[in-house]
């Protein structure tokens, strides 16, 4: 425990030295205390969340659980748990229960208990080498197909990389750039521009960063939508499903420039 606190504690010490009080309020306050007590995504705060994540995330090796249970049910005897198995079970169950008690649920929080479960599954399959090879081969092929047919296209559709690169090529350094609707941080990265989140003036105060609030993640600069009428050179990005509403709310002087992967770019000039 002493070694653990020296290694882990040194990081906290250095981060506090670099960032001061904001490290305590943001990292420990928002990203620890707030996550534990207030759900970031309330619809996922259900008792079966990590059970569902286990069934999906441990595919296909999740079948080892009913196999082991069936083995001991048929033998009508309790399993003999040795020290190593007991350690792995305590590891997995403790972490699973701990995160289930937290208000904020994330699929990535299942990673720490997946490791001991993986070792237990491997031990249960140690005498079934042929079965293991067949299942592993089929699963590898399936995941490769899912990667290229679903995962990569989904990530590309969610990214504003193309629109960001287009902004960079349009030489908009001296112009105002705004984002309407979903704020895409990837557009900021690839354009290397300051992009303001466009909101109604009456709504801005309510969504600005606040201490111990999920609004603390709204670190982007804001701009009142009402100001656009007074601006001469403006570029706007908005999602495909928000383009019609954007033009309906901003009717004067806007022209469509280009569409990049479901992201529309509009320009206003006087």
C-alpha cells in the first residue's frame, strides 16, 4: 500500500502543482465525486447496465459462464474454489459492484473486471483447445467484418474532420466561425480555428460551465445567435439534420458553400 500511494500519489502531487485548485475541483470534484453521485447519462443508470455490457462485451466467451454453472449443477456439488480462483472472483465482483453503485455508467468502466473474468474463462477452456481455436477463429473473422463495415464508417460519419480540413483550406483565419446544433470538437482540431458554439442569448448563462455540474464540460466559447445579424463575415457549421432550422432562424445573407460528410458549411458576407 505504501508503494501504491508513492506511485499514484506522485501523479496527484504533480497535477496539483501544475494546475492548482482547478485540478481539485475538476478532476476530483467533477470527474470523481459528480460522476459517483449524479448520472451524466440518467437513462443508463439502471441495475442491469453492467450485466448487459458483460454479455455484449465478453462475447463470445460469455458462454463459459453457463457451461461452468451447468457442470456443477449436474454434479450437484459446490465448486471447490482455490486461492487463485477466489482472488480472481473477488477482483471481478468487487469492481463490478463498485461501479454499479456509481451514478454514472460507462462501458469502459467494465474493463477492470473483464481482465480477471478473461483469466477465469481461459482456465475453464484449458481442456477444450479445439473448441477454443474454432470459436476464436470465427470471432476474429466476425470482428474484422464489423470493424470495416460498421465501426469505421460510424466513426467517419460522426467526425467533422472533412469539414474542419475544408475550413482550413478556405482561409477563414480573420473571420468568425460558429457551430450550430451539435458542437463538433473534431472540426476545431482539424481546422485549427476558434469555433464558437452558437446559442440563443437567453440560454447561454444556463449552459456555461459551473462548479460541480455537468455543464463544466462546456469549455468551448459561446456566441449569442442574435449577434449574427451584426457580423459581416461569418462561417457556420451545422449537421445535416439541423441545416433547415439554421436557415429558418438565420435568413439574411447566408449561402450554402459545401457539404462534407453530413456537415454543412454556410457563409455570410456583406
